[in-house]
C-alpha cells in the first residue's frame, strides 16, 4: 500500500506522543497508589498501637486516652480493632477462620512482630504487643478509603487527560507534518508546470539557507542543464551549418577564382593547398561538433588533454587571419606569467579553438576590422583570456539575451551572422568549468573575459 | 636590491593597475615588497572591538576579482615581487602613520597621477594627506586621461594600460 509520507510522519509523531503520555500516566498512577497503600498500613499500625495501649494497659491515663481517641481519630470505613492473647502451644486457627485471614498471617505476627494482609480491599495490620498481662496479638482492619474513592478519581482523571493529550497531539502532529511538507508540495506543483515548452521556468527560492533551498537550487541547476542541452539539440542543425559554412565558402571561392581562367601549375598547387587546408578545418569542426552532440554537456566523456593557452591563441589568430585577411589581432603578452606551467589547462583543443575563434572573429567583425586586443594572464586558480575590441558594443538592456540562440543585438543589422556563435562558445566554456563574462558600452567597445581553471599538473 | 613600497588602494582592480605600471618601471633585479594600504577607521563601540578580526575585515573588503587580479600580477612579476599583501591602517595621527612606515621599513610611496579613490566602506578614509606629510619619496605613475571602459570591476580591467583610480 502506498502511504503518503505526510501521514506516515503524523503517525510516527502520534505514536511517540502517545507512548510518552501512557508511560507518564502509568508511572503516576502506580506510584500514587503504592504510596497510599503504605500510608494506609502506617495508619492502621497507629490504630492498633492505640487500641493496645487503651484496652490492654489499663493505667491511670487511659481515660484521657479513650477521650482523645474518640475525639480526634476519624473512624475509618469498617474499622475493627481486635486483640488476642498469645498463649504458648496454642494456635490461632479459629480466630483466623473467623476473620477470614490465613493462619500464616497470625504466625508471622507472633514470629516477626508485625504483618500485613489485604483481601477484597479490606486491609489488615497486625502487631505483637507486650503488656503487663502478657503478650497479645493486636489486629486493626479497615477498608481502604483510597481504594474506594481516590483511585477511581485518579483513574478517571488520567483517562481524560490521555484523551485530551491525544487529541491535542494529533492536531500538533497533523499541523507539523503539513508545515514540514508544504514546501515539498509547492515544489511538486511547480515542477508539474514545467514541460519542454516552458523550460525557462524556475522554482522560486525565497526561503533562507535550509535543506529546501538546497533542493530548489539543485533542481534549478538541473533545469539549467536540461535547458541548455535542449536548446543545443534544437539548434544543432543551424549551429552545425553555421560552423561548416565558413570553410566551405573559402573552398568554393578559391575554386571559383581559380577556374575562371587557365592558370599555371604553381597556382593550381597553391589553390589545392588552400582547399586542403580549409577542408582540414572543416573536418576538425565537424569532429568537434560531433563531439558536442554526442557527449551532451556532462563534461565527463570529453577527451581532455594538456594544452597551453598561449599556443592555442596563436593558432586561433592564424586561423582567423587566414579566413579574414583584413583582421588585425594584437596578442598582448604583457601580463603573461613568468612560469609557463600556469598557462597549462585541461581541455579539448578543438572545442576551445572553436570557442576562441568565435569570440575573436566576432570582435573583428563588429569593430570593422579595428585592432582587437587579446591578453592572457594567470592567477593560481584561473587562466584569463581577455578579448577587447573598439567596436559597436552591445546595448546594456540586451546584454542578458546574448546567450540566447539566434538572438542578435539591435545594432548588428548590417553585419552578417546567425546569433549562434556565442551560445555555442558559452557551452564549450561551461564544459571546461570556465566562466565567460561580457561587458560592453555601446559604440565604445566590448570586453569578453574568459576564465578557465588552471589544470593542476604535477611537474 | 630589496625595498618595500606602499601603494594606497581602495580594493578596486583599477588600483592594481598602479602596481602593474610601477613594477614594470623597476629594474629587472629589483626585489619588491608591496603593501597595498587601505585606510580604515576602527569602530569605537566596545562590542565591535571585542569581535574585531582583521582577517574578516579583509575578507569583507577584498572581492574575489581583486584577489584573482593580485595573483595575476604576482605570476606576471614572479621574479620582481617578493611579497605583496594588503594591509589596513587605522591610525588617526600623522605620527601613527610615520610609525607604521618606519615599522614596515617603507622606502617609497607610489601614487597614480589621477587619484580619486572610491570607498565601499563608510569607515574608509583617504591616506593622501598622511602620505603627503610623511616626507617619503613619492613616485607618480600613469596619465591624466580617464576613458570609460566596459570592463569595470572585472579582472579584465587589469589588462589594459590605464592608470588612474576613479
């Protein structure tokens, strides 16, 4: 049977409450009745001693004693005081039968000096008393008034208290379990709303730093990843064609120009070399894109190698200059660390090449082939790549949309592009556990900062 | 040749550009101990003094970007910078400042030409009057032009040669 966890919690709480209450009231009942029995026996003993003193030691003061007893001793229910003389060699068999008590009761009094006996709420207390006339057995008996009145009252009170406490604790347990599971129910309701059509929805995290907000954070993180891979999946064809077009254009252009008239052998060789080069680029990109598509974004199945960022940047520069001969890229080494180990990262060369060439070629494109500064630096944790252009910039209001696939800023109309490069770049940087920060001022320029964690290699 | 230099800072990346320009002006064999000094009045309530911790105060003032940028500089000038640390000065008098410089064996102070610090903490104060009155040699670096940059507050700010605190 499927039991809701909320009901389960309520029941567990209730059981705990109830067992504590039962234990508590049982303890109270037992200890109170125990105490009252002892107290009653003591009372009976006093009665017995008084009777013996009055009846057996008939001395001068006994008249006052009787008066005192009659005045101050409250008569107990069915109180009876008896005394029997102890004569050696004679048993109390008849007396025992008459009283309805076992003979061992009398024997014990004779032997030990005192004894107690209970039968049907009649209490017997016997003592051995030594008077001037000889030794006596004195027995006081009465019905226990506690048993008659108090104990029933105590039982009633306890039962009422238990019922009241049960009802009260049931309410508390119900409220408590509701209260604890309310955020969970909220999360469930909200998650139900999220489907593949509205993956941008997130759970609101307004509670403070507790386990629930952890859960919500984890959920939102997961949604982030799902959304990213969803988008990439959706746009994969466009992404791929965008990336594949550049080298293809170069190949077609080169072939077109060469075929327009008869050329010398050297020129053909040159052309075929260029075409081969571009075809190789195409091959690399296809592989990288395939990688991206196959591996998703868990960052685990990627093949990560040791690579040096500065070398990678020079490669990127070379590639871009080949595609766009007008570009002016200035690689600034002024903050290059003295220790080259700090520039080594763990990464996939093709993917990072793709990401960096995207950023830098965008910088060239949107600054009309003005100088683009590319700087490298490294702290102990991160390698920084900073790409700075003096181009058209990105309007401040649109900065938050730049990672949306196919988004293009309002001032880019006269530039060719599909709005795919940057989301792809961000995905690649994310795979490498890096960070990409874009800041911009319209018509002043844009700065892109890429932080990649330093690969910790043992030297 | 080893010397200790004080550079006033407001814990912005821009103030680290002074360090960059200054160190690149030094000879290759220089061994520098750089103290990034920040003026901060201590609270005079007994409770906050009781729980005062310099470490925590620094954590509050230094941003993650600032620390990263410090490491970038340390890596860049690994052979010239022997130590680089940030410190707080909380004295009220000129002699307190003089004592601080004496105790730390300060040889020089470096200031940007365009000096206009912005403090995040309301207890921060400008060290310039103390520096001027201390008769320590002052090195001025940077230019007087201030251009707006998109990369304000990011580590990227460190990578471009603009020396001013604003």
